[in-house]
C-alpha cells in the first residue's frame, strides 16, 4: 500500500456549497428522519451536540494539516454521517492517550479512531468496523536479522504510546525493550536514527510517513501482518443509542459507496513494498554495476511512477471539481454565495441572467452595482436577517431579469455559512421560481369560490324552476284553448314570454351551479350568428340603440364546430349586448368569424392545444374596460357600469364557462378606442347534418295510455297532468316516491314521469330503482329543475327513456312521452 499526497481542503467549500443546495431544494439525499427511529431522533434532540475527539497526528486517518484543519479518512466519514442524519457535531483533537481518557470521563462522546481488543472492550463500546488496518514490522533496509516476530526477542521495539502492538507482543511472550513515541512518525524516525531496532505500526500510516519523508530507501517491511486491526469509533460503555445511530450511519455509508469514495480519495493508489528480486544477489550487483548506479536507477523509476500517479490524481481532482461546478451552474434555481459584507463570491448561470452579467463580472461586487438602491437595501436586509438568526430564512420577492425583462416570483432561502471554527463565511442564497405555483393556488381559490357560488345558485335555480312552471306552462294551455281573436291572448303571451325570459336566467344559474350542459352537434358558426341576428332579442336590442351601427364580416370558408348551439348563441348574445350597452350615442359594433391554426410554439397560445380553431370576434368602439375590471369580468355576478347597465352579472361568466367547456380560449384586448373579445372554439372537419324537423302539437297526441306523474310539488303535478291530459293521455298523480311504488302495486301504468328531487323521502333515481325491481322494463321519464346530473344519468342507464328539464312546455313533454312509446321517432 502506498501514498499519494492530496490537498482535500481545496474541494471542501465547493462540496459544502453543493450540500446546502441539495438540502435546500429537496435534492436526492434522504431525510435523516427516514433513517433514524423516533427514539433516536428524540435522543439527538435532547442531546443537542455530539463531541468527537481525534488524534492530532494519525495520517491518513486523522490529522491536522498545514492549514490547521482537521482532515483524514475517519473525519471525512463522520462529517458525512452527521450531515446525512442532521447531527450537530463539534470536533476536538488531542493525543491518543488523552483522547481515551476524555471518552471514559465523559468529557467527549466519541473517539473517532480506536482499534478493537478484548481488553479495551471492557472499558469502551465499539461501533461497526470502519477500516481494516494490518500491522507490520518495519526495519532499516540493510538489516537481515529481523524477518519475523520472534526475531524481536531482546530487541528495542519502537511503537506509538498506547498502541495495541504492546499488548500483542506480550500475548506472544516476546521479551523486548519498549521505545515509546508520541506518533507512528516519531517511532519510524527512531528506527532511522538507530535508536530502535524495529517499529511495529499500522501499514497505511507508516507508509504515509515513509513516502512523504522520502524514507522508502531506508526502511522496509518484513514478514506477514502480525494482526489486522479493526478500526472503529470508541464510545464510553453504555452509550447504546449513540452506538446504534453511528452503526446506522456506517451501514448507510457502505450502501451509498461513501467508503469507496473516501478510500479512493486518500489511498486510491496502492504501493507495495516487496523485497526486490535482486536482493539476494545485492553484493554481486554492487560489485558489477556499482552501488551508485543501482541507487540512481531505483530513484529514477520511483520518481517516474510517482509523477504519473500525481498527474492522474490531479486530473481526477480537476474532473471532480468540474463535475461539481457543472451541477451547481446547471441547476434551474438561482444560486449565489456572498461574504459577510455582501460581496459576491460565486453564482450560477441562472443568477447571471438575473443581473445580466457573467460570473466573472459579478464576483467582487455587491447588489448596489446591479440593481436600484431600494431593491439592494431589501436584499441586504434579508442577508442580515439570516446571519443574525444563525439559521435559514425564507422570503418571497418579485424580480425582473436583466437579460430579457421577464418577471418571476421567487421563494428565496438564505442560509448563513460557517467554517469549522465557527467563523461566519457569508450567506448562501437559493431562489426558486414559484410563479406558476402561485397561479395554481389562485386558480384553486377561485375554483373553491365558484363551487360555493354554484351550490347557492343550484338551490335557487331549483326553487325558481318550480315557481316558473306555472308562469310558463299554464299560459301555453290557455292559449291552446283561446280563440285567435281573443283580447286575452296578448297579455297571456306577454306573461309567457316573461316566464321564458325568467327561465333563461334560471338556466344561467344552472350553468353557474353545474357548468355547461347541452347536447353537442355539428354546427356552423356563421349560421348561429345569422340566427341570432334574426332573433327577437337582437331586434329588441337594436330598437333601443338605433344610433349604433353593426358590421358583420363572416368567413365564407369557415370550418364547422362540435358544440351546444344554444350556449354558443348565448355567448354571442351576451357579447353583443355588452357592446351595445358600452356605447352611448353613436358607435360601431363588428361581428367577425374566421379560421385560425394554433401552433404550440407560439407564446400567446401556451394554454391552448395545437390545432384548427374557429374564432368568433366581437369589437366595439366603446369606452373600453379598465385593467382592473378585465381581471374580474368573467367572474359570476360581477358587474360594473363600464361593462353594462343592466343584467344579472352572469353574462360574461356564461361566456367563459361555455368556452372552457368547449376546450377553447378567450382573448380580451381593451383600451380607450374600444374593446375586442375573441372566442376560440376547436374546429372539426365533420360534415354538417341538416335537420328540417318541425314538431306540431297534433303529432304528439297519445292514445289514452296511462301515465303516473310523481312530484312533491302540487303545482308541478297539476301542470304536468293538464298538459298530458290535453295530449290525450290518462293521468294519475302522487306526491312522493314511496307513494308511486305503492300505487304501481295496485294500478299499473304505461309510463311513469318521475321528478328527480323530492323531499322528504327518496329521490327520483331511488324511486325508479325500486320500481324496476317490482316491474322490470317499466317505462319512465326523469324530470328535474337542475341540469342533467349524475343521478339523472344513472336512472337513464337503468332503463329510463329520457330526461325533461323544468319548467314544462307542451312540446318538450309531448316529444319525450312520444319517444318513450315509439323510440323509432328519435
């Protein structure tokens, strides 16, 4: 085994920086709580600090280097374990004898390096073995008389004070003169100077001294290893919890390959010290070649090998440093390091973008050289907060990147860094972009608010639909029975129209409660625009605003779309109504349609799926919408004088809900010259189906079939009964699901009309479920004041023929009943 000198201190700041980055950003290391039991965690918390003691001169296992830093294989292992488990550690150093006494007295907790023996086991508890260390006999190169342990009889043997070698020789019955030394290095020097005949020492440690002192030509090893020491950590007897924690750390280090990494770093190149093949012919060789020539050759060969080894190790260190720097520089977070005065020491590429400068231009400067004083003061205040707190601090800050001007909301963690001596080095900063996370939180809050509003709107809509049934349905029955010239027709028609308008408001409430619900069909947007422009609603609006002009620009080659036509027309109606009401006096409104292909690479379309879209655009020359109102106009029940002077505040929410349900998008551009709103709907290449069907009341009449109406509202039972009776059916009515089940046991029915929501008692789905148990195949139609919910769909899956939405109309109820009896007419 041999030695190649390494300067490990050069990589420690970089490794320390990487460790904090991984810990702060939730990196790959396992949380210490996942490795330790609850008892062990509690013990560590109560203990607070673990004190480790190491020897001053015991290289390469532990020693104080030229920079006065504690380094070595044992210390590097312990630092890894304490960091991995979150243990607060303090390190001390003293002589080997004093270190043992300090552990036994309780002055310190752990001796970092202690060989196991039965005698020591009486006083100490040992961890699992950390390193295997063979002990060898070393003598001067010219001595032929010592080749094995028995040859030490009567000799002066040097060894480190307190080393196990003394116990070993006594166990073998060797009578020798002990020459004590404070360290292995001093023991070797005693042999070199002739004050001792031999030295017994740990192979790695003695070789370390030989190579570092250029003593390989003067000292050789003889014989086989006397024993192989088990180097462990030593604890005072009874420290069971701490012993188990350290054993877990040693086992985890084996699993993670830490031992291999440390071994490769400190003793990666193995030097052997075999006896030269020509030693037995040394006299002849010296005579023939001369001692000087042989010695020169040996030195030249050894120097060449050492030079190659140093070059290889230097290359490995540089590669390791390059890998660490690459990892830090390519992290997606901003990472930087300042000294205690706020002067930048290092940063990664993402941070360079923030300042718009290279790292070489940032190092040695402060925040005041790159940002405004107010922001620099803020950064300095947060630095001081972290340093004063002595622990990581977290804050949020919105910043503008100097390289391209974009904004990000950052969550910044600032952590004070300290040297091994407890001296403050500076502050490590890590900032992560949380802009999207905050947006998601805002959207979640908005969704929760809409859900609450929806529940309220749904309950109101259900009650209003029941009330409106009388206003919508009774006028229809009266008009069917009045003469064409009756004076009562006009006021009744006004009543009916008012009821239908109120029903439209209820439909908007249901959209708030349940979202857009409607049958999708292939439609042409231009056709829907023309239908709206010919509707009574538009004509009434135009009469109220005669000074406003309307321009229509429809794309002749417009693609089709799969949609709910009713809701698309409602979107158009709401947009046009808002445009009319935003204008006072003269003005211009334009309705346009066109095709648009959305490319995923276009920044403005980042929330839309790539593909073909048809676009509905409505513009006006009104006063525009303020920037604050643009953020709120699509919320339910929101209204302002700038957006409209009438209505429920649901219009633009219905637009937004419809577009979302159709997987589209909305663009709003507003200013002093007016407002433009674009609605994007996914296009389809499917062909348009022309439906010329027109339903006449006479085609809906029945043939005296028996129908049972089930509804908890007396008014609803009466309306449905009268409509069905008018259409030629025999009608029975009951007020609950339980009554319906009992009624059908006595009196069969050809069809059951069941209200979905009934109180108290079972609802419509439960009622139908019980009915088909007793009467399999029973025809039924489900009725509800809500949109088509899960219970309605479940009833249809069980066999119900269809669904009718309240309030009742003659054609809706007649068509549904007719389809139930003659399914082929659908």
